[in-house]
C-alpha cells in the first residue's frame, strides 16, 4: 500500500495523531503500525523501532530513515525486544481481536511501560465513510476497519487484557481518541 496515506486529509490526521501521542512517549519506543516511519523523526534513532504489516511501507521507511530499525510484522515476530512505550496510532480498529492485540503488545513492555494508542470514536464512522468515498480520507483504511471502540468498551478490553487506562482524551473535535494503558500490577 506504500505510504498508506491516500486521502486528501490523511497527512493532516496523521500529524494530529502524532501530536496527541507525543507527550506520553518516553524511553525506548516501539511504533507498531508505523507505516513509512514518520514517527521516527521525533524519537532518537537508537530508541526507535518501527513495525508494520505492509512490506512496501517498511521498504520505504528503511530507505528514508536508514538510521532506524524497521521490521515487517513477520520479521518482528522473531525478535524479543522490550519497550518503555509502544505507540500504535490508528491501528486497533483494524484488529480482528482488540484484546489479543493489546495482550501481544503488553508482552513487549518493560516493567512500568505504557501503550499509547489512538482510534477513531464510533461517532466518526459516518463521517469517515462519507469522507473516504470522496477521497478526503483513506478508502482502504475505512474498508479495513473491524470495529470502532468507545471509551467504555476500551476500558473493558483493557481490563480483559490485564491493563488499565491511565490517561485518555478526545481530539479533532471529538472524532478521535487517545488512550494510554499500563499493566495492572
């Protein structure tokens, strides 16, 4: 899929998601769902690892950000790194099993680590569908949404995954959400 950003407003939305997440990022960072690696511009290269399902995006990221480490999801499965912060922006809504997704990410956390994720609020679904049809947003991303998760459902999923929400906020007029999760001790 290449850059994975093919809607007119997609670059703006990506920048807003990154800006919302950045204050919660610390230490060694795993960017899960990194696309072409733009988040790596904000983290020291020795502290950054990017992972994406899309091989073409990883190839582009490796060419653009040579000093950073990037893996395809298949390659990453064979690694055993631990991270202080796992960032996953606009990804969980594509996971067929959000609880399993969080559990897999949590296994990669250092003690005291956190997961920082963004996801569209369910109220944005109609806006996103309409916008994707006129190329304001990525049509592929909209088609690949498994489910949109509100705050109450995220609390339930997080608890089932052995995690708790330690921070949350809505941004972009409430159509996007940010959640910071930590393991329940």
